[in-house]
C-alpha cells in the first residue's frame, strides 16, 4: 500500500483535483483509507483443510439425503409405473454423486498437495551469529580475538552499525577496549554480526568458539524469522519437551491493521490460527512447564476454552489480571483498565512460585542468609493443654556460640547443654513450639550453631529464646497485578528510549515478562515466544539473567520486518547496556551476549520452487493424469522437496526466495536444517580445506549417542582420499553414529539424504 501511494504521488500532477486523495482524514489520507479497506476485504482467512476429501464426502452424503431424497417423493410409490420413475430418479442421484466425487477427488488432490507443502519442515535459508567482543575473549581466548581485529576494523559495515547503534566511532584497536585491569584487557561489549563478513570468517569464528566449549551451551538465544507455525514445526526435532516457559502475545483480533497475521478474524478463524500454534507449543513444553498468553476481553473467553481443550481443563491455572491502563479506555462503554495473561501447565501440580528476595536478610552462616524467627507459637489459641506434643524442653550450650551470639541447642541434657528452655509466653505461662520433636531432629546440630537450623539466643532479661533460621519461602504469584511498571505506556517508553524513535506500537513492558519468567523459570532454562513482536521477551530474559546471575536462554519466532529493524538491534543494544535514553547508552552495564538468527523458507517460497517434469501437456491430456499423479510425481524433483542430485554440492543448494516483492536465488543452509531435523545438540564445528574442497564436520549428541555429521561436495571427488580425510578426523572423537552426504567409503556411515527427506516430510499430528 505504501508503494502504491508513493507511485500515485509521483504520477498525479500537483495542480490536479485528484491530489485531494492525499489529504489526511484523522490518521490516514483518503487514498490510504480506501487502500487499506480494499486490501482487508480481499485478504481472506486462508486455511488448508487437513482432510478435505473426507469432509466433502460426508457433506455430499448429507446433501444427497436432504436434497434428493425428499419425503414428498415417496408418493411415487403410489403411482403406476413407479419402478421406472424410481429407476430414473436413482440414475439421476448416481450421476450427480459420480460427478461430485470427481470434483471432490480433484479438489482433494490440490488441497492435499498444499497440505504437503505447508506441513513440510522448511529449509533454513541462512544463519548468522552475533557475539560481543568480551564473549569472544571468554570462549575463544584473547589470542584469537586479537588475530581477527584487523579484519573487524576493516569492515566498514560493522563499524557503521556500531556508530548507528551506540553512537561511538571505532578507529583503532584501543577504541575496542573498555579498560586495562590487572587481569588483562576488558573488551567492550560490542557485537560482531557475521552477516557483515564472509563465510570463511563465520566458520573460523565458530570453530574457535567451540574448540573448548559446547556450542549449544554457550549460545544465549535463537531467533527465527518465519511464519510462526513453520518456526515451531522446525523446532520440534530439537526442542521437544525442553521449554520451561512459553510467553506469547498474539494479535488480539480487534481489527487493528498493524499485524501481519490478519487481525479481525471471525472468532472461529482466529481460534483455528491459535489452535494450530498452541498444539505445537504444547509439544515443546516440559512436563513442569508453563505457557502464558496475553489477551484482552475480545477473545479471552474463547482462548480459555481453547487452551482448556488443548492443555486440559484442570491445567488452566487461571488468568493473571494486569492493570495496563490506570485511567481506563474511555472510548469503551466501561473504561477498561485491564488485560489478561492466560496461564496453562501440563501438570496441575506446577505452581507459579519464585524465591523470595533475601538481600535484606542481615544474618549469614555456612548455608547462606537467614532471619531468626522465634520457634515458640505466638498464637494464644495453642497451649500446652491442647498441643501437649509441642511442649518439650530444649537444652542450650551457653559456651558454644557463633559471631552473632546464637548458641547450639540439643533436645537432650548433656555436660555441655545445661540450660533448660521451655515454651513460655510473656506472662510466663506455658505455651508450645511450632515444630514437633521429629521435625526439630532433622535440623539439629548440637555442636555447631553455624550448621544448625535451630539455635538459642539470650534475652536482655537473662532468659532464652529458641529460633529457627528462616531462609525465605517460595513466593507464589498473585492473580491481580497492579504495579505501575506493568502498564503499556512503560513498554513504549522503554523501547523509544532504547531505539531513539517510535517504531513499534504498544510493546509489552519488559517488567511484565520478566516477572512472568521469574515465577516459572530458575536460572538455566529455555523461554520461547512465537509472536515475538518487538523482542520484549528476549530483553526480559537478559534483564532477569543480569539480576540473578542466571543462564536462561530464549527462542523467538517472528515473521514481520520488525525482526530485522527492531528485535535484532534491540538485543545488540541490551547486550551493551541496560540503560538508554533517546537511543544512546547511559553506561556499559550490559551482560555481553551470543545468539544466532535464521531466516526460514516460507510456504510461498516453497510454491515458487515447484517444477513440473512435463510442463507442456495440454489440459485435455492432463485430465485424469493430473488428478491422480501430476501433483505428486511430476513435482518430486523440485528443490523444495529436496532434490537429491543437487545435494552433491551441499554448499551451493539454491532456492528461489521472494524478498521485498522480488525473486532472488539464494544458497540454503543445509547444515543447520539437518541439525534441527535430527534434533542434534551441537557441541563443536570443524572446517577443513583438503584436496581442493571444503569439509564441514558437526559434532554433537542425541539421545545419549555421540554423533558426527560430515558435509562436502562430491563432484569430481577421489573417494579414497576422501575416506582418509574423514577417518582421520573422526578418529579423534569416535562417534557412535556417522552421517555423510552423498557416497563415501567410510565404514558404518549413514546417508544424510534419505533421513533428511523422511524427517522433512514427517507427518504432523
């Protein structure tokens, strides 16, 4: 639409009355208003039926019974010659049914073909890595970092990005150093993006980073640019039952035109869209995982019903009500202040809890911080008379104390534990303890108050109190969140300060998602967001890791251009600093970072790459052939269906991709695609140049087995020399399973191609 408006402005003369269409009415010009309306009317809800043939055949039977077999027609039995009439009647029904079945067969073939293209796991088109300088030093050593500095400093695109993102101009190596310390150089948390470098640099970096480190362990995040069903479908092979927390913020179905996912669906269409994605999300969740979905009143009721069906009614643990607008939205009949976060688990026993803040606890022993809590039960209802089992003496050792004056205690009188203490209230009357003897015994160490959970301390009047060391109990989430930090306006302010301008409408506040993650993750778990929007989830995970020293990882999926213009720049900026104003960092307190990002083949790309072996057949020649065979067999050599012959040179496997409304031919990342398909936990990469060709070795594990994957071009290859190169390298790791593309003379290897194809077209439940 924006391109159309631009062209019209160029074509329509300045003095023409037609220029009136460019005058603004409210927020949009007249021409923009009508273009949006036309686009929306002609953009239909598009879904592919999973079993169109079965559905239409049932509908056909129903139609025939209701439209052809009319009760009034039974009167024909009373007429003479009714058998002839009945015969003609049934011939008509049969003819209609036969024609309808032909049409159904025709439509089903097309629909099944579309289903096959939709459900196939999509190729990874490209993969790039972003890593800050301090992380390169940490993982690949300073010597390697020093060795690539000249290449970095000569890369004008990288230097220009640093200037744009951080407002700093890098001219020499010294500009990359934050400060020199006794421990060595402290490098700035400036991100290197491999998209600005060639393939050789990327592989050199990956090999160095994984020489002493496990690749998947050191990666902090994964970003996928894709329609989210395709993104989730590809993730299943590697991340099934791995996500501890899923947060997502889908289109609210209110009619806004800001979403690439069509907004203002009919309820049923919106629910179908959500159902397909939530079912895949469920497969990614751990048994103790939690999924959060933000929503407003427009679809809350339907969403809760849908999630109850998918996750189980008992596992819908309720909405969290969030006050997002203190004043309320006055344009509604009731000025609504709230939105909702619908929460589901896979196990009703899963609770939204987190560790309490204990930084204010002023006492500390060998086990950590604590506060002393009097063990005597202060509730006057409980006394020696009604709780006799909680009335018993402690014996204090007055000479064995820690630095705070806490003494060791015992339940038995000894030569050292001589002072008897009974539970007495302030009036000196018999009371009782909160714990019974059995529980006390689990926490006693009569000889060491530093290692004991029950201790004594003397009062000013000379008496004694018995204390438990309270170390904080889990804090459970409440259902009503009213804190001002959760308001929508804060999300907008945070993002505008970070990026320096307004780019994205209504981003979620970082604090909201950080709070949700804090209730559902500990320090080293996976968080997924498949409607990633502006990337707030990544920001929240990074912030939470900064605050508690965690190592949580995020996986984000987003299809819009925000992926490149908002999400990736946002993560790069937060890695450098958490404090921004008008697009400029206020300090350098970021945490450094390492993440990778992919672009996936899309459904439209797959259609673009379908090729027919006999494209010149006429319509009359194709009638029967087309319905039964053409779509399945005539297209099997298409690259989108994995052309085996093209895989002889895996680093030059190409697809036609639509980008910015133009067709481009690009290389496909078969290495990363296969890693996802087999669910490989990647540990390291090695790249060799031998016998005039490149070898890429991928080492990792899957289901407890050590796996090696070998990629190389087999065009004009000497297989004896090839065998020698591969066996020498594999001898170092002794893998349990070996996968190699094409033919090879290596013992007990498995071909990549058949497994690649079977996993790519694995049926989706």
